[in-house]
């Protein structure tokens, strides 16, 4: 292996132009794939204030279907309260509304604001860092208290540099007192994102308590991810008692999902519980298709390199080198090349993500290359190298020793 590695370095330095073209194609391909991986990691990997989401299940999309009609939207408060909250042996459950956009006025200035209504246990599942103050409690939610938690960004817009605690602002005609301030949340954190958080009990109408569909999302914090199958099965069993309008609908489709499964459920319009595997397959297919052209280019370059080395291959075969040994040698050489491209791609990815963060491509999001993204990038590089090196190595291993020594091909 040491000899193979040394030989690979020598070969890469022999035709510098070919090496540059290969490294450029590999690194650019990996930059795109690693940036995409970093974005997906930012959406779905557990991180504050959703750092417990490796053991959180969510209920979002609910669909009722019948022979001639269907209805699909977010879950309603009554469904979550009646069929999710009674689940056995969970650490906590919480309900929050989907984000609604409104405006807060400070004098003549309009401040566009996203608002989310939550119950008290929402703050016990998500781990927000409070810069000032505290979250509101379940008692305040039950009492319909007009209190609010806001982001530091909104605090500056409303109150400049002064502490907002105990101060009030008007939202849709009602006054709310600020009890807590948290850092701005990335738009990619679907459960955590908002500018203002207000108790569900502060809603003007209580009609939401009787609606089975519309406007809310449920969270279930399990003791461990190993509890997921049990909780999913229990929730599915409980839904058998759901009061469907049998004149219009014959089935209800929903599920207790991880955040990734919830996205897949939305994209597949709630038609299958295997949406996550479908989405993974689509993402993998897109990645493979994206790599096809660079791989074909690298295969062509590798074939050209191998034909130049026909005499060397002939000597190796004449001295008894086996076909698997030769294939292994050239695949390793190609993997070394792609790992160099991977390092270059990693550096360029860091630069690209820093530029994206600087220009706030996604409000509040900070994209980064962490250990997970780096590991995925290196796995992609190794796969890229092995995949693009197998066919040229196989062609090389079939060279006739006599013709190879003369510089010919099989």
C-alpha cells in the first residue's frame, strides 16, 4: 500500500495538465455536493434550539380522502390534543401554530414580523438560549396571558438598545408584554423559527380547540429514538377512533414522523408512509446524475493515462502481477487523486459557505462544514474515485503483456 501511494503521487506529477483538469472537475463537483449536504444538514441535523430533535417526532400534514373528494392541510389543535397528547411513556408533548406573517408598527415605521403561537411545553422541548428574561409557562398559556418572547433582532427594531423586558408592543390590535429575548433563529429550523412567540391561549377566538384540521403542528419528545416504532404504532392505532365524516371520507392519512419524514410526507402528498425512502432515493439519484459527466470525463482521462503506462503494466504482468493486484493498484491511485480533489473541494466549500453566510442567503442561517459534512464529503470523494477508476483499471488489467511491453493495447 505504501508503494502504491508513492507511485500514485509520482503519476500525478507526471502529466500536470491532466492532473489539473482531473482535480478541477473533482473539486467543483464535490463543492456543489458538499454545499448541498451542508444545507440539508442545517435543515435536518439536531442543533440548537432543536438539539433534542434526534428524539423528537412531529405531526404536521393530515389528509382525509374519500371516493370523490380529499382534504389535506396541517393538523388541527383538537386532533393533536385528543390523539397525540395521550401517547404513553413520552417525556413531553407540545403544540405550536404554523408561522403567520403580520406587521408591528413603531410610529410610522412598519416592521414585518413572523408570529408563532405555542403552549408552555414548547419551551421544554426546544432549548432556546435566553439572552434576557424567561419563557412563558403553561399556566400563562392556560390563562391566555398577553406575554411574548421576541428575538434580539426584533428587540433592536422595537426598543433600540434598551432592555425590552416588561415593555409592551401592539400586535394586531392587542398589547403584549415582553418576558424573554432569544437570539434570532434560522429560517431552516422549522419548529423553532419565528420573530415573536405568543401563548396559544392568547388567541382571540377559541374555535381552534374544536378543529381537527388546520394551523398547528405537534411535537413528541421521546425518551430515546428507540421508542419511535412503538410511538408510531400507538398513534396509528389511536387514529382508528378518529371521527371521520363517513359520507365524504373513508380514510385519514397522517403519521408521527421525524422532521425528514415530515418533509417527505408533504412532498408525496401524504400518499405513502415510505416517503422518506422515496425522497432519499430521489436525492441519491440526483447526486449520481450530477456526478455522471465528471465521472465520464475522469474515466476518459484515466484511460489515456493507463495507455501511456502500457510498458510499465507489461513489466508488472511479465513478473507475475495478478489482475486483482493491478486493478487494486490503479483504483487506489484514482482514490488518492479524488482525495486531493476532496481536500480542494472542502476548502472551496468553506469559502462558498462563508460568502453565503455573509450575504445572508437564508435569513438567520449559518451554514458550516462540520464533522458530519466533512465525513459525507470524503465518502463521496472515495466513491467518486472508486467508481471512476474501476473500468479503466479493468481495461488495464486485460492488456496483453507482449503488446503492453511494445506500448500497444489489448
